[in-house]
């Protein structure tokens, strides 16, 4: 995945109204659910998700296999 697509897709998921959780599947097989939009920071192909209990997950555009969630009818704002 290209860094620009990574940023655009994550920002689209983050800005959905109403917010809906989505899953990030990594190339190493790990998965996690982004359950709150304010728990995610995205910039220049890198993201940090702060999970329950304050546990950070750092991931980038090269490490993501797919994003799992419905973006049907969503804009890229």
C-alpha cells in the first residue's frame, strides 16, 4: 500500500459520522480494532493507535495487509 492511500483511508475511517469501529490487519497476522477516533493519530504513512489501558500500537503503510470496515457511501474528507 502507498503511504498516501494509507493516510487517506485511515483519515476517512477516523472521520466517519457516526464513528464506526474498524479493524487493522497487519502482514504479520496481528489484528486490532480501532474503537475510538481520538485513539488514532496518522501522519506521513505512519499511525499510532492507543488501545485499552494505554497500550500503543505503532504501524505503517508497509505493515498493513488490509483495513476491514465498510466505507460504502463515505467521502474522503
